[in-house]
């Protein structure tokens, strides 16, 4: 099992460009999440999808859109990138079980907006 | 307003000694707490968790203590090893049905050989 995979690993954008970050999980999890990590800020939730067909805003959703394409895939789109969106982005997934709240994270995408 | 706080950005400990990482929270509705470990250029990995109905949970070298009256939890690592050098995040959850977490800002632990 690959777990949670993210593409790309690195990306440089110019202000105003758009891009989509891809995430896929092979653990048959219902819930998926997008976080950003900034120095001194910890991990902040951008959007999440509790189950296939549903998405909800997290703490910092402005400037982002998401699509839960199917149970496996959850993408994050930046329509018009801004320097403030320079960050490391993590996708995660979870499923109730012996540890109902454990989330599994991907390796991250490092995005720089110039 | 930071609901989950890790007030120590960094901590250095000698190999073999105890590492104690602290976390404070403000929301009494949180009912589940977790610790994650993160190495550079990798995603966070789950370490240990505790439910609000317990005050201690142990897993090998790692023990998490919860003091609900003080809204404080701590992670003890005994004995500390150089491979434990990483950033540790505490997280809290209490929004029923969504499994949303609020993360702290992290503490960088350095275990000196």
C-alpha cells in the first residue's frame, strides 16, 4: 500500500497562475483533508471531505477550491495564486477504527508563489 | 485565537534522558488529543493519542498525560534517542462526526548523542 500520495512534490508559480494539487489514498478511507503548514503556525485545515460527495471549509479556505473526485482522490485548486499561498501543503485521510481519529498524511507539496 | 498552544518552539535533551513536550488548550469541548511526529521533508506521522476520559496513555517509550482541569497535556519520551529528533505537534479534536483537528505550532526536539 502506498498510503497517501501527493503530486507534485515541488511547484513554483507566478502570481495569478492557477494549479491543482492532487491527492490519492489507497486505504479505503472515507474522510480526506487538506492542510497548509507555515513557520510558527503549525498545521491549518484548509478544506475537508467527511465522505465522498461532501466538502466543507476549514480554518483557512479563502483562495482555494476542492474537489472530491471519488473515494480515493481529493484535489486542491488555487485559481489565482498569491505570494501568501507560499506554503507546504499536506493531504491526509482517516477512517473510524481502533483509533477513530488517527489521520494519515501524505509527504507534502512545497509551493512557492513569486 | 490559538486554541492549542505549544509554548516551547524547541527543546534539546541528552540521549538516554527524558524528553517532556508540553501542550495547552483552551476549549473544554475537546475530547480527544493526539501527538504527531514530523521529520523534515515528510508528512506528520501519528505517535500516540488519549481520550478525555483517561489521564494517561502509554506506548513503549512514549507516554501522554492529560490534566483536564489545567487543560494541559504532555508527552514523555523515555529514554530519548537521537532518532526521536523531529518536530512534535499536539492536536485536539472535539467536533463530533467530522474528525477535525486543531494543531499546535509544534516543538522541535533535538536529542544530543
